[in-house]
């Protein structure tokens, strides 16, 4: 077949070279493998809103790494995230051979808990962080943000119960069972002395001052004197602590005379401006409220005490929501057809001076 040994060796050499070239060509055309995601995890995988989690991964043979949910291309082996809701993250590893993916879900729990509030006795108003919840005990307050809160209970005639260190954990319930302490009533009588501040004004004598009269009139006397009004003031702030709760409060006046027949509905009104006993007249009356705090029907009598409730008015004086400028007494419908006469603090017998009867307790 071959002419000589030399020719045979030449052919073998050519075969080897061709085989080698074919081998190299085959090696250069090997298809590369796709990337491998060895691991993709979250630590922790369950959080509450506002907390962070870390995504960790281990990938080989990838040219590009990316994560969905708007994150985009990433490098390294981890990233810190703050998801606000439960979210699934997908890692995509890519090279020229293709892409592979792996996913992990972060569970985000609500950052809220609840407070189960009970009291003995029940029925206390519930305040959360100084805001009135509009609820009374027993009540479960829901959707309370995790953290430290202030809870206060307020029940009429009981001491306030408050704790500023109530801890709420997301997804859990904090239980409060509070026994309330009864607040005993304290009674006080404020009676005007000879320096008391009271006066009446007369439409029939519009520029006359009656600050030092021994009587105070309200109502109707005659066409010449169609309207009388009475003004009174007590300094309550010097006798009662400002943080008390008023259980009851009454203005008491001693009625010694009545002009006319039937009844006379007399309203007690809040005075809104300061006034001087020695200067007040019909033409110099202070402004007052248009709605009566309390209305008392007064009848014919020559020796009796009449009273008007001023509980709410006094509470507002003490808590500072309004200034104390005193009270106005006048018929609900003016001009009236009769008149009631009372003793003032300038009367000769101090047993008949105007009085305030007050009951209160310290919450």
C-alpha cells in the first residue's frame, strides 16, 4: 500500500495532525453551562412592619444577578431590605448560556397589638395616650401600635388610675385588670361676708349703682322699673383645689319677699366679663351667656332659701376652661310680671348672706 517506510510515516503524521485539529475544533464548540444558585434565603424570614431582613445568596457561573420588586441588579452576596408587607423576592442569575431563578418569601406581620382593659367596678372611661377612646370598661382596644403606651381610667367618684408603661407587642394582647379606689366626698360651704361681691341693676334707673344695697332684686316691679337683674361673684379658686371633681354645687339665696303672683322662672347665666360691685349699672352690665346654666321656678315666699345648680359652671371655672366672672340671675322671659327679692352680703344679719354649697372629691 505504501511505497516505503518513509511514506508510511508521513501519512501517519498527517493523520495525527488532522485528528488534533478536529479535536481542537470540537473543544472550542462546547456549549457553556447555565449558572447555579446554590442558596437563596432570608434572615429573618418573618418580621413586623418597620423591621429589616437580609437576603443572602450563593451563586456560581453567573455574569449578572438581579432581584425583582424594583431592586434590580445586585452584587456581592447579600442585601438589607425593609418590606412593609409580605413580599416574595426572586433572584435571577444569568450568563450566556441562560438564566436560573430562586425565590424566597418574607412574611411581614402587622405592627399592632391589643389591650384588654378591665376595671372593678366597671364602667370607667378609657384614655389611651391621653386621648379619650370613647369606650368604657370592660373593653378590648385593638390596632394599638407596638411599643409603650399610657392608659388611664376615669370613673365618677373614684380616683384616677393611670400607668405610663403599658407595653404592647405586635400580634399579642396585653391584659389590664385594675381595682379602682373610691374617692370620698368633701363638703364645703362658701358664704359671702360683708365684703361679698353682689349687686342688682335696674332698667328704671340705668345709671344707678346698687352694689351696697342690702337686697338684690330680679324680675319686674312696675312699668317704671320693668326689669331687674342680679349679679354675684364668689372666689372659689382660693378655697378649692383646681384638680378636684365637683360632685355638686349650688348657689343659695335667702328669699324674703315676692312681688306679684304665680311663679317666676329665674335663670342663672355665666358672666363673661369682669365687673366692679361699686360701678355696675344697667348701662354698664358685663356680657353674659345667652343660655341659662340652670332655671329655678321661684314662688311667693317671705322666708325661704332658693338654690340654683352650678356644678358644670364651677367645674369649668376650676379646670380653667373659662374665667370666673360670676353669675347673672334674671327671668328667663323678660320683662316678667313679678319680682323675687333676696338678701345680699350687705344685709344686717350674716346668717342670710348668699352661699355656695359644694361637694367635691380628689380623683
